[in-house]
């Protein structure tokens, strides 16, 4: 079966440098079917550029099943995007985060959101196999935090176009950045503030798992060996939304998002098989905060 797939790849391979529109979707489907083995004779750098452009597609197969899945495999599992190509891809994805940011209801969300998700794969790669120097890492960190704050299109899923999920995808990026050797205690505070702000200022109640993804980003901070316990406890207190006796709709959304994310984090912490001392302390502070919410 695998040999037949490789034969199909060879028969449909297109010349190096062909534009994305020149490649039939069968070309990309064959790569996926071959467990992401690049076709013989193809330039991976060219293919990477084409896949990066496909992240903007409104077609969920091209965007999710082909572009993101292939890039994630080549970045993290196979590690075949390296050196200058990886640096160029990182710069391109960072630039994509500002492309049309502030818009709502347009297909531009796909480029931004899936660029954030692909950057998460690069951050995960860097944690396992260092590829980003401190300056490059901080450029990604700054871009991620800026994008998290600026993105206004918070749609989760569309029946025809699939996942948009900007809040979840950016939370995934923060999750892997939160595990980095480059993050210091000041950075922890920036991450906590960014997540707290998103939860308490979003004009919607998150209903597509975004709260859990943010909880996992918080978990990355809690599980650090240099975890700032006092800062975390203070963050829980100062970030809690205020709800008036006759609350506005945005106040109700804020308190619900805050409650949901903290509850998810408590579940994640309670399921840790061998919790550290800092994890236990974080859970104690978290439970005290949750007690006031229920």
C-alpha cells in the first residue's frame, strides 16, 4: 500500500517552484496519505511556502487536513523544516498575525488563527529541540501577546468552513511558549495578564473549548520550576470580574468565562498523578478563588 502511495506521489509531482494553484489537491492528499513523506525531487522549502499560504484557505480540507497538518508534521515530528527555512517561516507567520487584525466576520481569520497554531508547533519544536535564539523567541512571544489582545474575530466553528478558533489557537501558542527556557518570571506575569484580559473582556461566552485551552496555557505556567506562586495568587484576586447587582451582558460573559477557565484548570491540576509542591499551592489558591464563584 505504501509503495503504491509513493508511486502516486511520483506521478503527480510538479516542477519545483510551481505556484500553489498549479498543484491539484490530489498532490497534497497523496502527501498526507504517505504520512507526510515529501515527494521525491520536490523542494521542501518551496512546498513549505505553498503550505503556509494554504493556511489562509476557507476550505477546511486544504487548511486543516493538508496545510496545518503537514506543516506541523514537518516542523515537529519529522523536523525537516530547518535553519533558514524555519526562520523564514517563523517570520512569515508572525507577520500574518497582523494581517487584517481587528476585522470581524471575514475569511481573513483563517490566515491569522492558523498562523498562530503553526507557530505553536514551532514553539513546541523549540522546547524539545532548540531552534530559536532568545531574540527570535521574544519576537514570537511579543507577537503572540499582541495578537491575543488585538484579535476581535472570536468565532469558534462554522459548519461549512470549519474551525476558526483564534482564541484557542493563540492559547495553544501561549501554552508552548509558557514552557520555554526563555520565559522568566516577568514573562509569566505577562502571560497571566493576557489570559485574564481575554477571558474577562471577550464580548462572548466561549463555547468551543477555548476556556480549556486557556486553562492548559495556565497549567504550563503553574508547572514551571520557577513558578511565581505569589504572583499567581495575586492574579487570581485582582483579575476576578466585578458583577453589578443588575449586571450588563458583558459582565455576565466575563464572569462565566473566568469561572469556566478556572474550573477547567482545577480539573487539570486534580488529575496530575504526582503534583509538585508548587502545583499543590496553586490548586489551593485556585480552589479559594473558585469557592467565591459558585
